[in-house]
């Protein structure tokens, strides 16, 4: 690995690690509160994977056309207006990464402490979560070599352990659960309901991270060529693993024992292998979440960095160390995540963050049509495969989910919209009396 750029395998690892984390190991318990159909539950994950892949294909065109770090901040500033980009960056900073980073650290602590010590006080769990975040912050604030190597190692371990877990659990279980994974009477009513749409928010949260590579574009070797393949490869790998993992959870574990529970993976491990072996797998699953916290700690601060480059009043965010790492932004992002860990409940963060990030990506993919219309002659090293089908599929599925969430979970949705409004106010305060804030 070169010392100044991230290569294909590292950035693919960032995507895989960002995606495989809190959501897939926790959200099934929340889905089972209202949905008990094996077919509908697996369809949730298939639909979520399709939406993520279509989103990745759409982002690949944008990322190749605008190969600069910052993700949606970069894209929306170019497509719409600097204010749209700033609000998107505000969302990424306050919700898009800080909240999921906090959730991943909290899930790590919940799995780790419950597997080793059983029930422990909430304060101890939060202490473990904060400690993990601080250690990874220190590593990623050093240089590209340490940061990239840490990410690749933990992501490789994650994929290997998940494959072993899926295979072993399906082999060992003597009496599979009586779950039907083919359509039966009543399934159509479930999959066309608002309940199914809201459940997709949990799934979309689990799939969030498929766009993570676009936050590192400026630090990727040959981004116009590599970025599209990174996005599509990473998303496809995760979609397959998610389907297999949820199939194994439902096959080896009684549904009633999973309803409303956060430690879905640990419960499934105990059901498949017994309490002692299950606890060992619970610790292993906890360790997998290290790569998720690591990837978000690695990618998220690049948004702050490019905002600092574009807005003179926020230039302190763009400061880098001698290795070119945005250490100031890394420390600040982790501080926000620590505040989430210490002050928030799990499910409220999950729905709120899922809705906000889905809205952010919805507006960005819509921008692909805007860009094709406004700048038809723009150089596009990669063009979206089967355009306009992928962005239409993504917008349809995401829009449906957002609409029903606004209706059925209005508090979280309206709070999300409030965060966007605050971002706009902050933009006008920050940009007032400044010229050339956005250098895009």
C-alpha cells in the first residue's frame, strides 16, 4: 500500500465494513415486532439490497464525474447549490456518521458485555463503547498506512467470521425453525403495508454505507476508474451476506426470542451452539463491529475536511497532520459520536438516522437526472448501467419508505427535517459576508 493514497481493496473494505454493522445484527428484532412472515422478512433484505445496488450504480456516475472527497456534500454543491451541499454535509456530520458510529459502538459494547458478563449496568456498556471509539480515533488520526491496514484487517476478519457463523449454524442446528420462506396467503398484504415500508427504514439503515467510498474520493488511487467498481463490488458482497445471515438467524432461532431484542446475533448463536459456544460467537460478533466503527471514523471526517476547505470561517476543519490526515475533523467527529453514546436511546437513533440518511441519498440520486439535463456534455468516465432504471428503482423504493415513515413515525421524521432546517440556518450564518466559499 502506498503511503499517500488508498487502493481498491482498502476502499472496498471501507464500504463492506460501513455496511455490515449495527443494522444487520440488531434490526431483525425490531422487524419481528410487526412482521412474522419468513418470506416478507427476507424480501425486506432483498429489496434493501436492490435499492442499495441501484443507489451505488447511480453514485458511481456522480463519483467518476466529480472525483473529490465529501460524498453528498461534493455532489449536491455541484448539482444544486452550495447551500444544498452544506446541509448534506451538516447531515453527514451530525447524523449520517456520528449517529451510526455511536450505534455501532453501543452494539459492540452490548454484545461484548452480555457474552462475557451477562447483564451489566448501562454505564459499563457505554464505557466500553466510548473506549473503543477513542482507540480507533487515535489510530485513524495517524497516517494512511496505519488507517488503511487497520481497516483491511478487521474487515477481512468480519467477512470470514460471518461466513463461518452462517455455515456452522445451519450445519449444527438439529431442528430448523418452522419458518416458510416462500409466499403464502397474507404475504401480499404485508409487503404492501405501511408496516413493511417502515421496516425498510431499519433495513436501509443496515445497508447505509454503500456510498462510503465517495467520502474518500480525493485519497483514492485513480478514482475515476476505481470508484465505480468499488461501489458496485462492495454493495453486492454485502447484499449476499445479509440475505444469508438473516436466513440463518430465522432458521436456527425461535422468532419469539428475537422480538424487540438488540443482540440478535448473540441470541442466534446461543440457540444454534448452546450457551457457552454461543457466548464465544457473541464475543466474535462484537469484535466484528470494530471494523464498522473504524470505517466510519475513517470516512466521516473527510466531509468536515472539504467543508473546511470551501468555507473560510470553518477552515480549521481542513487542517491535516504531516501525513495529510484530517486529524482535527476526526477528533471532532468522534466527539459528536461520544455525545450520542452518552445521551441517546438505541431505537430512536436508529429510526431518526435511517430516515435522515435515506432522505440525503434520495436527493443525491435525483440529482443524477438534474445533471444529465443541465450538463449533457459533462465528461462522464462511467455512465450508470441501464440508465435510467437504477435511479428510478432507488427513488421509488426510497420515496415509498420515506413517505410511510413520515406518516407512521412522525416524531423521528419531523426531528430529521428540523435538523435540515438548522443546517440551512447555519449555512447562511457561516457564509455571510464571505466570497467564494465553495470551490467546487
